[in-house]
C-alpha cells in the first residue's frame, strides 16, 4: 500500500489549504482513512478520519468546524479541507489507512502511512 500526500505549504493565519492523499495497492473503497499531524517536537495526533462509504467522519476537537475530511473512492483519494488555519495547526500532516472499515482515533488503528506534507501557518 502506498499513500502520497500533497497540498501542504505556507499560509497566513485565517487562510485555507486542501490536502490530498492518493492511495494505491489496496482496495481503497473498503477501508477507512485518517489524517494525523505531528508538530515539531511533539507527538503525532489524530486530526480526522472517514469511513469506507464517506458517511462516517470523526474529528479532533481542535479542528471541528474548521477542517473537513472527504474521499473520492473512484479516484482513490482522500482530502482534508482546512479553513480558518491557526499557527498551532503548523505540523507535518500524514494520511493513513489500515484494514478497518470505520475510522479510529488512535495510530494503532492504522497500518499504512504516507510520507507526510508540511503545513506552516504564519501569524
């Protein structure tokens, strides 16, 4: 399984970015997808997750109302639309997948990870 993130960059506070994660090597439409992030010097943390149909989503409290996760099973891609960005959103963002159909909030629920994409929010 390969996951390739894109869409990161530098943005001013209050701005928006859309991250993409293209998957290959497994039956994308059968499995949940998740986004995690790791600020410099801190632990990796859950951001958002989406079930195999796209109807079930979960969000960290810190991003609720600002971030939206979605997926396109035909394109084998998961997205993270980020709005109202804050400096504390600065981190490397990773997408992940595993063998579960429903999203989990813990890293242990995912078996495959992308290489990450840097998001930097300036104040």
